[in-house]
């Protein structure tokens, strides 16, 4: 089954697609792609819109903006166990990741005497890490990729072998995977990296605000977060840089962020991020428990109602809101379209790669074959998810899979 079937589905259901959205349920199961603004964040943004001063200006308007930026920096830092001076506000998580990796862009260590131009990362990183790494290879940086097991866990023996080989400057491994939800043992990876003299970075975008993230417990030198994954605004992220860690600005041209990131600070976004963090302090623990129950309800219900459903990712070491499942004989894009017609929004993988019909690089890295990877969807729940929505999903999904499989000549029931 390929693109032709998808086009046929669209053509056959065009009248359904054209129905007013209000006639459908609107269920959002794509929170790993982005989250809706928290109501308290929205209030904060609206109130802050009257504050237009440049935080770098010395007059009263600028001082007001600066005070709010620094207050936000303190709140974000406290939530991850950092000092406020260790937080650099960025335009996104992708920018923060690029900033860390680009420390090695010189290729021969001219930026920092003695820095070793070799990076070790994993095969299941976000595209902003993988594509930047690929770019750095062409600029003289040695990049090695770690394999993962069938659950998406990094091979620690392979990591140690890479570190023993010497000259590793940076280990960069994401804390929680955006597609399958698997959580890595970042503390153990950090210990290994430091044992052999390497710096440690983790992309914590999908973990921060879902599970506890403490930079000291993790032992990292760099850590990345993003506002729109925790019910904050888009266009704002932050990078933790441990005090004393080598650093070079990715964006140059101004003294903002203590010379670490040029460009007038996004005051509104920064204040919205801080409010989102405050709400995570209040809501994260109870929300995680609730969503874990929903995830296991989905897992059990899908296994009971749909033949040959195959679950991806670690069954325990995973963020509580994410379930990735494959349906042999059913194309992921077709499943997505049928569910969308029923008012349910899911994903076939990373939002940053959704424009591609290539199979998920994450699933392929775990040993899943291309056909199974093509038949996978990601269900990622959030603070607004209800048990009624989970039950509706379990009512709708079996019929969708059956309908698609019946149209597929490739699927033969085991």
C-alpha cells in the first residue's frame, strides 16, 4: 500500500473532509508535536503585551522588561536545579541544540584550544541534531553514531568503546525520544562521558515538564528545553550551560544574554516560558500519573481489539504521555487521515519530519523493518486529555485499521 491508496482515501471521503469542523469531535493526541497554550500562560502573554521596552535599554521601560526577563530566568533555572546565570534564552530547542553542536564547527579546535573535534551522538536524535551533525562532518568534525536496542535504549558498551578510542569532545544523547517516548539513562551516560574527558549534552525537550529534570542529578554540561512542548509559546527555548563550560555564541552581533546569544530578547516568549514552567511545578506530577494510566489503557485496549498490533519503545522507561504502535497492513498516513475524519489528531512520527514519506529513522534504528515503520502512529496525550477521549479512540481505531487492511492486498492475517 502506498501513496495511491492515500489519494484514493482522500477522493472517496472528500465530502466528509468538507464538512464543517464543528460537526466533529476535536481530540488532540499530538502533544509531542506541540501543545496548546496553558490558560495561565495566555493570561501572562496578554498582560505582558503592554510592556514593549527593550531589555537592553537603561530607561524605565527597558528596566521593566529586564526585570521580567531576569525573573523568568530565575524561575526556569530553579525548576531544573540550575543557577540563573547558567540559562541562555534561545529562539527554539533546535537553536539551542545547534548552538552546542556548533562549538565544534571549527573542526580542529581553534575555538577552544585543546577541545577535541569529535562528537558521539545516537541514531535516534531529533533531526536538528542529526542534520547539524551531518553538516559538521563536511566541516572536518568526526561524528560517530551510537546504536540503540529494540526499545530505543542507547548501547552503553558501544559508547564506552567510542570514548576509550579517545579524542571525544562531546556526547549528545536526547533524554526522551519524541517518537517512541523512550527515556535514556542520562546520568549513566554523563558519568561515562566525563570519565573520558568529554562534555555532555542532552536534548531534554520531550522530557522537561513531563518527568523530573535536574541538571545536577543528570550531571550534564548542556541541556536543551523548548517552550511550546510544555504549554508555553512557540519561538522560545532555553539552553542550560554549566558554569565554567566552554562556550561560543552561535548567533553573534550583540551583548544580549551576557554575550551568549545576540538579538533583542523575546520578552513575551521568555515570560510565557517562565509561566509555563510555574504551571509544570504545580501540575506535572498529577498529570504524569493520570496520563500513564491512559497510556496503559490504550495499550491494553489496542492489544485486545486489534490483531497484530505491535508496540514500539520501552514499556516502562518512557514518558507517560506517549504510545507508538505499528499496524502491519495499514499505512500510517492512511490511519492518520481516517482518524482525522473522525476528529482525532495523531502523528506518524516527528512533526519536523512529517513532510517526508520516508519511514521513521527512529523505528528503523530500533530494528523495525520499513513496512512496519510505515504502518506506525504516535499517540501523544496532554493536560486536556480525558478518559472519554481515550475510550472514543479505542472505539474508532479498530474499525479504521480493519477498513484499511481490507483494502490492502499485502495484509494477510497471521
